[in-house]
C-alpha cells in the first residue's frame, strides 16, 4: 500500500503544474491551508489550516489509521515479540522430566524433548493476580512431551489439569495452550492442536 | 502386577494427585471407593487402547516396509496377519494382559518365527510390568 504525502510549500514560489495536472499542498504562504492548484495557477482551498482538524495528531491521535494497513492489527491479532518466544532443547537422560517448568517471562515455548519421551508435570504458577496463558509446541523430531494430569511430580500449585483427567501426548509439531486458574491453583488446557 | 490407585494426602491447594502404583507412595493413601476405582480404571483402559493401537500401527508399518524391501513377500505377511489375528485384535482393544497369554501360547508359523515371537513377547511383558 503506497502513501500519498502532502508537504508544506510556499504557494508564492511553488509555481504551477503542467497542463492537465494539479498540485495539492499545504500553503505556508496562506496560513498552512490545504490547497489545490491547477495549471493556470488558480488555487482552491480544500480545508482548514494544518493545525486544525486535518492534523493527524487531531483526527487520529492513537494511530488507528496506520493499523488499518497492518493486517495483523486490523484483524485484532496479537503480534508476539521475539522476546516472548523461547526455544529450548532438553538434553538430559531418559529420567529427566519437565517438572515445575519455569516459563519465566516467555509466553511461547518451543520445547524439544531431545532423544527421549519426557513427562511434563507442571509449569511454575504466576504470582497472585497475574493471569497467564502459556503456549507449548513440541519442536522435536520424533519424541513426545507426555503431559501428566494433576501429577505430584510438580508442586501442587504448578500442576496441570487435563480433559477427562487423562494424560495426553504432544507429538512433533503439535501445540497446547495452558491458562492459569487462581481459584483452583492449577493450569488448565486452553486449546490443543 | 497389581497396581492400585493412591490419592495424595494434605495437598496444599486444589485437587489432590492420584497415582497408579505397585506400592503406596509416601504421602498417599489407597483409594477404596468402588465407583472411583472403576472411573480410574476406565481411564487406564483408554491409555492401554491408545498404546495398543500405536504398537500395532508400528508393527504393521514395519512389515509393509519389509515387503517393500524384499525381506518378506506379500503372501508371507498376509499369512502372518491371519496367524496373529487374535493378538492384533486384543492389542487393538487395549487388552495387553490377554495378548500376553495369547502370544505366549501361539505356535510359530511362517515368518512368525521364534525370534519374532520373543520380540513381541518382550514388548508386551515390559508394557504389562509397567502398566498393570
């Protein structure tokens, strides 16, 4: 999407456009009014001074117009900053699980279980009053993240509650989101793909 | 091979955890309510069915690859499928304990050699030991 840029010009020195063309400009020689000039040099005032309601800071103080041209913003989608994405590969032995997994400040986690299937029993709970959704994606090759329902492998407040009280396996490329419930003091499945 | 369900004592908040173990874990108490036990076994059987289906898919895929690689012929694999039909059905239904007995008493035939039989038996024995 291109932009039409209207600049400030001095109408007394700007000159006239070629035959059949027009200039639109902010005339510094006429109180910064939006001006249309034809090839004969006749001016038509289009709007008030640039300090008036045509000023972007007045008609669009929060930059909404720019968002219209941003596909994600226009759809209300969240653009996730890189600072919120973590990639992690577990390289420990077969007995190493994801217990009390600490998401720190990251919200999206590409977790690679490495060379073993790994039990995943919990995520460190957010502080009281802090609502969090955490996304976990199995970015490994052929090993599973095996999510365990309400498992005592993690501290009580860090455990995850799964549908039908059933464990489930997150295979390569699959993802799951958890949302924390401060009433139950547990993570709950939000969506699962 | 007699796992029982145990419920966590004194959980600090929320629902207590439940474990399915051979011996009582520290800080847990055996569940004795019949309805709860039935409900928990239903969940266990869902796992067993899922695991049985996964094993069968893997086994079937391996045999198909064997045919593609010229290790076995189509006819040999078809004969194998017929020979182990009951075993396949039991694993597909999550009945690993039944399958353990079925495989154990099944005679060798065609490409279902002692080696293949022992390999299957080891897999089933291991699963039963870890999940029953």
